[in-house]
């Protein structure tokens, strides 16, 4: 059985940047173990398997695998899969097309708006299927610092302190004082396990207000070695959690707030994630995640 696949670079407007993604089409006859083996073979942060939808009005069902495990939701697979399906099923007319791609995921149904224009990368945006919520307690800052190869004084800035937040996946959100410190952070051997692996989190999401670009609100990094991701170039599901962290500490006023998150620069794969937060009555009521994606390769895989 030969299945078609495409790879895309997601959360970027050019090839060889952003977060690479593999999407395997017509994967209904694959077993879970086969999907996991294929994801391990691609060895990307995530691989998506597209299956027939369970409802006629939906575009497709999708399953998402890291090299080690299946996950219920992830941002860059959602954006990349929606862009690919929109381009395959709704080619641009007179240079442009807009599509609504409805994806069935383990977390629930996700509706993605895709804008396709000739000469520019496709852009996709969707409402987060779950709003972020606090989820657990982290060790003291000195333990977290040791796990990241930093010193305790480099953990935290302003009133921001480490927190666990979840929006489908749970991450440890660690504020870092400076761009220099976040660049030096790493998975630090045995200290990492005590800091993060005993907390039930997918990974550690580091963020600082000091950025490479003035248009960005946060510079971030994400480490998740336990699920086979030593470092991720762009992490949409964690970016959703970041909105909860930001509102928790910054107490944003009612209204619509747009933030650009930059990631992947230390890996040579710069990424930009567009976040739109809506606050009403002092509460975070909606989060949208957006980004561009470009196709890189196409091929077949024999199973």
C-alpha cells in the first residue's frame, strides 16, 4: 500500500523556516502502531494522518503523533493540515480563495479558516478548542533553573513566576529574565528530570519579553524530550497556554489583543505565531491561533 504524503513548513512564510510537518493522506487503513512507526521514521515534532471524516459536513479526521506518542491536539499540525487540504480541495480562482476546513481531532472539532492567495503563502487561523487553565504546581525556581542550566535569578521577570497551564496539553511556563539567558537554556541532564519530568507536563515552555524583532511580544523556546522533541521550532498548543499565563499576570483590559510570538531562532528555524486574545468582563473568553504554511516536499510511503 502506497500512501501520498506532503511536508510543510508551518508558522513561516518561506521554506526551511518554521516547524516542519509531515501529513500522510488517506490513512484510514493504518493501525495505530503503523502510524507511530511512520511518525518515528519522519522524526519531526509531529506527523499527521488524515482519515475520512465521521460527518459529511466535516473536511477530515486527523490523528497527531510525535516520534514517541499520540497527542490530542497541536497547533502547527492543525495549521499545516488545514492549509494542505484547502490547497488540494479548493484551488485558487482568479488568484485567491478562502476556505473553511473542519477537522475532527481527539480534543474535539476544530474549524480553521484558510486564506489562499497566489504569490503569497497560505494563512490559517482557528479558535483554540479549549481555553487555557491552571494545571498543577511546579518545583521552586532554583530546581527549575538547574533543569535548564540557568541560575535562579534568571527565572522570572516583573511579576511573572513559573506556572503550569493547560489547553489540551499541559506545559510548564517558565518566564526568563533576558534574551541572553533564554538563548543559553538547555535540557540539563539529571537536573531536568527533577524539574520537569515528575510534573506530568508535555514540556517546558520558556518565554521572555526581550525579542529579536520589535513586532514580537514574546521570544520563546520549548523543550519536550520525554515525547521525543528535544526542542520545538514552533508550538501552537503551548502558545494557547501562554495567553492564559499572560492574562493571569498582566490582567489585560477588556477588548481584542493581538500578540506575535517568535520561536525557533536558536534552531535556525525562525517562526511566528499570531495570537488573538479576546477579554470580556475581565476574563479570557476566546483565543485564536494563526500562521502561514508552505509546502516543501511531496511523495509516497509504502506500508
